[in-house]
């Protein structure tokens, strides 16, 4: 198995390389994002271990460009950036795992082996239903070529429905995942869902003569898999 390590600290890179090769993982090293991207795009690796703060091209951009080029090699971000939103950004851009420095080496190896076992599975960066698309990385929503202007709550609701496109989700599911995980499903909460579904329809469906956001009586809502 061959791993690409993209890390600009020579001391860190050599230490990780020695450790990975002791575990039987042949490891190539790139010292900057541009060189790392060129190697990653060959598709010759079973996994990529990618720092975020890199010269020439940061790790976020490396990961984004890999996925844009349909290279689905598993990516493990290895970074001192430990903020919640740093990790969210990494996953939204196509990373498969995230380990914060300083780290446990045995845990790093175990997580890397788990990624390699799963292999590279295509996960397009945008969620689509017909010509309706949602881009989780940029929060852009489009109907065909038209960019739609949604509020944060409208976007959250549509994103949740699109992640489950073709499936029925209940009002309580929506409340707990879009509003508040502790939401108890009161009438006021369910009414709020109905109101926001109406807002979405007026932006996503009605101007285009479409019916993507559907009511399933007594069960909840769904986004038609074909975009309505």
C-alpha cells in the first residue's frame, strides 16, 4: 500500500514517514501543496495524509481540486488547526477524516488503515436532484444556471431534504436536525416547518413551474429525486 504525505515541516514529515513505513505503508512526501496536488492527481495512492497550512497551495485547496478532478483517494487531514469549523470545512470539501496535531501515532495508523480498507468512493461535492443543486462547501443553491438566494434557515432545511432526496422525512426529523436536536415537536415547531417549506417552494419551485418539495400527507416531506 502506498501513501502520499503532504507536510511542509521536514522533521514532522520524516518522523511520520518512518513510522508509516515501519507499519508497511510505503510513503512518498511532498513539501508543499502544489507538489502534493500534482502527485495526488495521478491516482497512484491508497490514501493521502494532508496538512492544511502548506506553502503554495493550502490543504483545503488541494482536497477541493482533487475532488473536482474526480480523484476519490481517501484524504486524512492532519493539522494543528483544531477549531470546529476548520474540521467542518475539511469534510465539506471532501476530506474523509481529520486528526489534530499533536496526535497518537497508533491511532493515526489505525484510522489510515480504516480509510484504505474502505477505498476511494465517489462523493460528488454537490448534491443534485435533477437540475436542483446544493453545494455544501459554498452554500450555493442553483436551479439550472440560476443562483438562488436563501436565508440560512432555508438553506439548512433544503440541505437536509436534499441529503435525503427521494425519502420521506417527518416534521420532527426536520426540527431535530435543522432547528434544535432537543426539539420536542410542539405544534409551534411543526408550524414553523410548514412556514419554511412554503418559503422554499416560493424560491425553489414556483418560479420554475416545478414541484420538487412534496408533501406526503401524514408522514412529512420529501424532495423528488428528479428535481420535480
